[in-house]
C-alpha cells in the first residue's frame, strides 16, 4: 500500500438512478491513471427503500438481487452490475472496500412483542420506566429472498434496543430486557453507554448473532471478491465483536484483508483506547485531524498552524491512520456537518496527500462534486495526486515553526527520478521559509506546481532553498524538468 490512495466513491446526494456501479466501472481506468489504488464503495445491500443511501440496512444478503422493499436494485444498481464493477476495478489494479453497516437493522417485516424499558437518551444506563410489554419492529423474515445464502431469521432477542412502541406509537430509546440482555460493553461512553444509535440495535453479545455476522462477513467478501471493508459506527458496537469478526474474515480471506473503522470522536484518547482494545487489528479514520483542519478553515489566520497535527491519529499511530479532509458525514447538511471551507481545502489535501504518514482518502464530493455540481477542487487534487506519485518520496523533515506558515520537505529517493518536494501552507500573509531539501539537489531549479507562484527557486550548494507561499494558499515546489504536470 506504499503511496496508496483511497477514494470514497459516493456522497449523500447522488441520484437514485441505479447507475453508480456502472459509472464506477467506466471510471476504473481513469482512477488507476490518477493514482487511486482503492475505492470505498457505499453500502451495497437492500435498505429501507430504493432511495436509501444504504445505512438504513434491511438485508445484508440482498446485493440488489431480490424484489424486497419495493425494488430489486439498490440506489446504486443491481448485484450483477456490482460484480462487474468489482471485476473492472480489479483489472485496473484497484482494491475494493465495502461499507459494512452492522450496527442495526431497519424496515422489519413484522412486529413482535417483547419486554423493554424506556431509558434516558442522555444516560442510557438510567431507566425512566419499569419494564413493560411493547410491540417492536424486530421480525425479519426476508420474504423476497427466503433462505437463499442464509436461513437466519431475526427476532426481538437478537436486538438490544429499539426506538418505537408500535402499540401506542410512542418514540424513545427502549432497552430490550430478558435473560442475558444488557447494553454491550466495549462501546463509547458518551450518553453513559452509546450502544444504541438507531433503528433496531443488534445485540453483539448474542451467540447466534455473532456467528451469523461472521458468516455474512465471510460470504460477502467471497461473493464480491472484496479486498477490505470500511466498518461503520464501530463506537456503538462491542469492540471484541469487531476484533473476532475480522479474525474470522481474515482466516478465510487472508491476513491482507483490509479494514478501517469509523470511530467518530474528536478525542485521541478514545481512539487510542479503542485501538488497544482490538489489539491494533483495524485502521481508523483520523477524525481528530479532520477537526483540526475544520477548525483551521473556520478560524483563518488566528489558528496556529503549528498545532495542525497535534493530538491526531496520524501523529500518534501513523501506520493505522486513514487521513481525510471531508466525507459524507461531514459534508454540508449531514448529521455530523463539519465541512472544511473551500479556501483551505487545497492546503488540507496537499497535507494528507504529500506527507509520508497516513493512508489518504479522497472524498467523491471534493473530486467530482455534490448534487451534480462540479467540484472546484478537482484540478488541484489531480495535480497533488500526480505530485504524490512522482515526487512524494523519501525522508520527510517538518518545518512547523511559525503560527501562520508551516511546511515540510520530502528528500526524494533513488528509485524515483527527480523526486523530492517542498510544501508550504499559509493561513495569513505571504510568507517564505528556508528549507533544506538535501545537498543531492544542489543546483536544481524548482518551480511551484499549483501555479500560485510564478518564480523559480535555485537550490544552493548546501541543499537550501528559500521557498515562498502566497497568503492563505498552498505552495508545492518540485524540480523543474521535462515532465508536465
């Protein structure tokens, strides 16, 4: 995965036209050419309705094959189109990571009666009622699929909580009670215990559930020939289940089967603790870095850029950090909206794509656009991807020594001709920095590839260059050669 680049190939507002799998298949060669080595695809199974993005999960075994919830295809296409897309991506040397939504199930086929208690939404360990009988949507028979691929049927005892009593239409957080029933441990401690997130919450302490979900993980990985998974909402799931789930899938698919988890919390201590609990078997998205970038874009010149990487996963566990700028959850009008402002996005992408640490993930919305409107950032991302492939090699030396102008150099290596670069980011006035790129670059003429600066810099005999950056911009300097960028 050296210099690998992941792309999240969807955003919230894609049209419900069933064409994403076909689009991605057609785009596979282009993605390979620009240096994308893996794609994270959206949830590919049947959800509450055709227009559902996939997170309202109904049937994990229905990949757009059965007539269920009023549709055969999902929002993104049919199973046949999905498999053809995966084959085309593999033919272009691109790995495929499925978004695995295992925390909950939605749109049950029938109601069941069970005992439950209402709990305080702000402290789920605090009951606000005695247990009483409710009518809950927890019966999943999958009539359109039947027993194909799995005969498993879901009932109330496979869940730990729900959000509606159908008998009186009262909404709330209902904790299902019964023998062996409790909120899972090994989850985030926000709201007392953050096991419950939405819909019918799956009980990952139930032996039948654990075995069925392991079987599904192995089945879907083989059925689609997956290279990995993006694990949704893991802070709401028993961490030991995640560990054992990955062990089971890797026992079948091989140790190289990739996994990155979404633990959405801006707290490096929580991410540290989680990684230790799962024995470092999964990468995590660097939510802490995202919020640093978000804060920097909001505050402008008052933000101390020397702190950009402080208390981030890429600083603490660089080998386990998936770095990103924005995604479907942070984009405008999403549940966790924290979108980086446009003026700072080129700098943010330059940081994650050109530094030597982390596994960068590009967001579809930033590259292709949102709601059909073209992104203003595609050109600069293309430039940065090209620089990553050709120049972002060798040792990195940081120059995070000024509140408004920071940077680093990559010294290059012998395997990549003309490699090496100098990066500067400004959130204030025009600035410059003397940075040493190594004596091996003495006498070279360097230029700025994003075209924010027009001058050329000659590296002196000691390997130093005085590199400028325009106010509020990014500057990426590389050796001038016949290579066109």
